[in-house]
């Protein structure tokens, strides 16, 4: 299984960057996890959009979904078949945009559901965020990746990610810049979850663009040495 980072920032990108989006490839199966602004351009550097087996949206905030509103034109203009799309059904007004869209076959995510996508098994776990948001576990080719989606600290993520080969985790803030009642994790909190979950590798993502990535990585490594900051357009083997 390979992970390609198409966008790593949130809630808006740095100049030249893109917001949260990741391509998982396992054999002929290609799963697009989130599709933040700027990510469609990067996707096409790595594969034709018509090769996507399915799209999974962790939640319906704009920095995770906005390029699907452009991808629909590509699907329509090339007369491609609708793409299976897995997403929460709230907020309802945002869900309705995709439900009415002929470019996608919508499937509502619920907690603990399991679906097969190509040769991959995908399961979901509800997280704690300002809207319904789900962590996503993908098992394929004997490997396991867990993507946190957007979340703050909670009791469920470590258990959901237990013994995964990789945890791709929200790490928006440093310890010093974490706001009151944060909707996201710090890099140190992500590392503590990775340590409890006994994962093999932690990839820090959803980086707030004003953050110093060296500080984020240093604070993460204090708790989990096998931590890395994601790099856009890099592909790693899980």
C-alpha cells in the first residue's frame, strides 16, 4: 500500500500548497481520502482521476471537500461513470450538494461501518470535532493505515489505530499555540496517541500554515520518535 500526500494544510493552504487530501494505492485500488482545495491538480500528477476507485470524506468542512465541486466537472466532461463517494450526512446543506450531484454515488458513513472498496477493507470511527467527523481505517495487502480526519483529543482514536502500520494524524498546533477548546490535536497529542496505539509510523498532517514545522516535529518526537511531517506530492510505502 502506498500513500501519496496531495494536500497537507488546514484550514487554508500556504502559498503553492493544498488542503487535506491523500491518495491510497493498493494494486489496482485507488482511494481518495478527502479532497481539499488545490488537491485535484496534485492528484493528476500521480494518476488520472478516472482511475479513482472511490472517494472517502472524513467530514464536510470546506478544506476537506472543496475540490470535489470541481472534480464533478471533469467527471461530467469526460462522460465518466459516477464515482462512489462515502461521506457523513451532516451538515445537511453540504451533504445535499453531493446527494444531488450525478457525478457521485453517495453512501452515508456511520460509526463502526465496514465497506469493501476494490481489494481494500475500510472501517470508520466517529471522532470529536465541530461537525460529524470520522477516522478511517484502510486494510489492504496485509497493511493497515489509519487516518484521523479532524479531531481533538478523545478516548477512541488510539484503540481504533491499535497496531496499525501507519497513523496519518491531525497535528494542527504546537503546544504553545493550541487555542482554548481546540477542534484539532497538537503534534505532541498526536504522538501520544501513536505511542498508545503502538503504531509503526506517525505522519503529522493538517498543519496550520502559520505553524513552524520544526517545532511540531520536535514536540512529536519527544513522545514518539518515529514521527514525520507529511510532504506534499511525496509517496511513501506503508
